[in-house]
């Protein structure tokens, strides 16, 4: 008769780490492709108004952003509480807008330059006088495609009294 012996070494087989580098590189490539780099740090309060007729901008590579609003708490001690214009990462005057827009359009590929759109991200507590001045500067450099960035919602919500 054949005697069978029970193998009772009781150990769990080791986990193979041969595919671990492949998994790490796959995750690395995934995060490299889906990560979006932040353009600029917002230095102005930017509570956008509501609008009922909203259309989403499809092509973001043609948009030049101008932020307008009161300086955030971090910067209000230095710059005060009056609305300021932010171009990229710095505060600017109205007279700087034309140069900035022409510079940004110059950085675009030649085939996209005619389609450049200026997107005004204006805080809802900002007065219309500053916005009118900005639009005058944009007209001087023939930047006539202007977009106002808003939230989708009831436009009558903008009429409610807000804190100043």
C-alpha cells in the first residue's frame, strides 16, 4: 500500500511583485494626462451673478480671462476694498488691459487669433462704471468678442440686497 503524507508546512505562497512596476507606471501616466495645471491664483472676490439665458463656451483655448472684484481678505489690507482688475496673477489698471489682451492674442496660434474671446469674470457687487471702462479699453484694441461669465439660475436673485 502507498502511503500519502500530508504536507503541513502551513505557509501562504508569496505574492508576486513582478507586475507592480507596470501598475505604478500606469497610474503615473493616468494622473499625468488628467491633471490640469492651475493658471492663476484668484486675488479678487468673485461671486458671479446669476443669468437665465446661459450658453457654455465650448473651446477654452480661445478665451482670455479678466477677473474683476474686491480684493480678497488676504489682500484687502494692502489694496483696500475698492474693486480691482486682475490679469493673470497680478492686479492691473484699466489702461493695462489693451496691452494684456494684445499680448495674450499674440501668444495664440495664428489660426485661433480671429476667434479670441474676452471673458469677464466680474463680481456681482462691482459697479458698472468699471466694467464700462474695461469695455472701452477692449474697443481700443478691437477686442469686440466679450463674454460675461455667470452662473445658471434665476436672474432676479441678483436684485436681492447683498452685503457691501
